[in-house]
């Protein structure tokens, strides 16, 4: 049972791009800062693949601070003293919004019977949630990575409902390389015998597969320079505290191995493997130009919003070239657009971390 | 965070003030090499201009965005090609034409994306330059061009006369011109000798 203050069940079924319908649809969300009487100070933040609605408050499972705590809060660049921030958990997710682990009509979890959802479906779900909350128009929509895709989809599909669109470390289409990495992760999950075709909720979960998926993905969020600086070839100290040595076996000899194993196992405690399959699929299917005959500029033909696009120089997952592709389309559509490539050693994760110029750009753009 | 306030039009550098004084209210403007957005911010604040910028330096772009301006990080030569025809009433290229690889193509691009263009540059025929090169026998280092030949980004030194010729070559014409020396506007008489900087409004032919 969801806390009614942090989750809302939509009054109507949600039509999906696949042609299927999802019903009922619950969307879990968090709110920060007061809503203005005119309901015109709403900043919607969209989370990335493994994110959640806890953008600026502790995660209830892990107790860790919100994933963008440094950016969102009182006096922060997205200032909750001024803005009413809403962050939703995507449909297909596993933090309270309807997803593969949710109960279906027969009282059992959907599992593999959950319909494939798209980024546009996520945006449609958000629009329905805003309808239910009585919010007509957003001051801004902000997202990094997959969150940026949702922000673009929302701006394209609901052009009169948003005034500012901030897209960080994202792309208007998923690249072949990124689809390939996602497929490695999915295959790792599906190769785990516990996955059981997606029906595992009554028994052991495919944690080993999900951990490998996370480990592989985690590498893509960093950069070679960042990994070298953080770990180099340093060996991991032994559990008894003694100095690390090569085991001449397959222990986590190197610090980087130990780090990845820790990331992988930690992830399985907060994320559902089927959600990982469904959400990576949604990202892979994303190509904003597709509905517009391949002309990306046409996706923004009706928008009156201002756009700001930010890339990070060491991000090899969502590259500067992809951001520039988006910016050119926005220019061709005549939309007011800003673009900056910021310098960060942190690769794709640069948007989540302290990167010179980032706070200034976010605060200045959101206003 | 310190966000610079838009300057009053009268407080702008004289060449920028001349541009701001010429652009009608509500125009669509692209400032190429807009720096920290001094001109764009003033135009947006005082002339209700739809102000866009292109700037190569990411820190300056960040400052522009923090001022609420729409500025894209990019390069005059590489990125102008991605703007549609007639996207702007005015394209502005301030003190940059002497730094690009292909100035003629840049002029063409300015007049493709903009119906008219403002172009300013340091005048290499200013008398100080002539003295330094003609009598001194050295490449000039002056207040207008303060860097030595091996350090300067000015790879296409040109004069007022040269620029007029280039504009004619490209099938465009000069709508207006302004000349500056010692930070003030000067008259047209003997401009190719007296002007440290020149500003031209270039229009399609």
C-alpha cells in the first residue's frame, strides 16, 4: 500500500505506444517546496535509469541522501524556497510506480507480462499525474541521461505545458553503442537461472545477473581517466587489513574490481531486475525524430519553451556530438536554445557531481 | 552567485553602442563571439530583442546562460552552417573576422542566416601600424593589437579598404560604417589612416 501523499493512482487507463493499455497506473512521486497560489512555480525533475523519486531526500531503503541533493533544496541551484519540485518514479520502475513487480489484475505480480513501455509513455504518465494534481504548466522540466529523454519527450508531446527544458548528458536518440551495452546487461540478467523467464517474485531473485549488469553499466558512467585517478592498478587490502597482494586466483585483487563488486551487490538490494530490463528497453527504443519522419527539428515545431543542453567532455556514453545534434535541431526549429560542454573528469556521472559551471548554468537557466 | 546586470545602452563600448543604437526594437539577433553577453543582455533588456549568441569559450557561455541568455557553445566557422536561412534580422561578428580561416565564407554565412550583418575589426592601416611596419620594420604591437606576431590570434590582418573590397566581392553592400580611435567614434575623413577599429553594417546585395 502506497502512502497516499507520495503516490497517486491515475483515474484512467494509460494508453501505451505499443498499443497496449496499462491499468491501473500508480505513479509514486516526491514533492519539495511550496506550490505557489498560481501553481506556476513547478519544476519537474526526471530521474535516470536507476534513479528514483528521492531526488532531495534520503532513500527509504538505503538511507543515503537524495541522488541530486547537491542540486535541489533550500538555497541550492534548484531552490525549493522558490520552486515546487516534483520528482516522479517512472512507470516500469520499482520504487512505488506501477512496474513489473506490481500486482496485475489476477493478484500476482506482472513479471514478464508487464507491457513494454517507452520514454513517451513515461512522459504521458507524468502529464496525467500533473492533470490529477491540477498543474497545467511547468516552470521547467529538468533531467539528466534518461531523465533528459523524458524532458525532451514531454516538451515535444506537450509543447504548451512547459516553459523551460534543461537536458543534461543526454541524447535525442539512443546510440547503437548504448543499445549494445544495455543488451549486455539484459543478457546477464536473463542468463541468471533465478530469472526464470521473469517469474521470480515468489523465490530467489536474479541478483547475480543484475549485479553483473550494474557492474558493466557502471563502467560506462565513468571515464578512463577517472578510473585511473581513483584506482589505478592499486591492489585491494585483504579483509584482515593486511596489504593487498595478487591472489593468483580470481579474488577481487584490484581495488577497481572490489569497487565494482560492491556497486553490483549494493544495487541488487534496491533495484528489481525486471525493472532494469524494461527501463533499458524504453531507453533503447527512444528516438525522438522517429514520430516526425526522421526530422528531429519537427519534434520541436510547436514548442514555445526555452531549452538548455549541457554535455560533459569525458562523457562517452551520451557524447557532446549527440548534444550538438539536438542543439542543431532546436536551432533549425527556431527554439531559443543554450548549449555548453562542461569539463569534468567524471564521465557521464558528471551531471550528478560537482562540475565547474554546472550549478551556475542550472540556477541561471531555471531562473 | 553574481549575475551581471544588463548595461544601460549609453554605458556600452562605443562600437556596441552603435550596434545597439541601430538595431530596431524586437529584432532577432545572433551575436557571434558574444563573450559574456554584454551586448545581448543590453539588447534584450532595452530593445526587447530576441537575443541569441554563439561563443567558443564554455566559461563565458555559462555566464551567459546564468544571465538568462540563449547562447550556444560553438565556433563561427563550423557552426553557423547549422542555422537556417533568414533565422535572424541581424548577425553580429565583433572583432573576430581577422581571426577566422575563411573570412569570405564567414561573410556569406552571416548574410545567409541574417538579413544584415554587423562586422567590426581592428584596422591594420591605422597610422601607428604603418609607422611600426614601414619605419620600424617590425610587425606592429599597439594598444589596438597588443600581441606580438607569434602570439596573436589575428591571422587575417585587414584594413578598412580591404574590407570594403571583400564585401563588394561577395556581392553585398555596406549600409553604414563607424570608425573609432582612442575609444571614441571619429569621422569618416581619412578613416583608413585614422581609425583603430571599424564597424560596418553589411547588407545583402
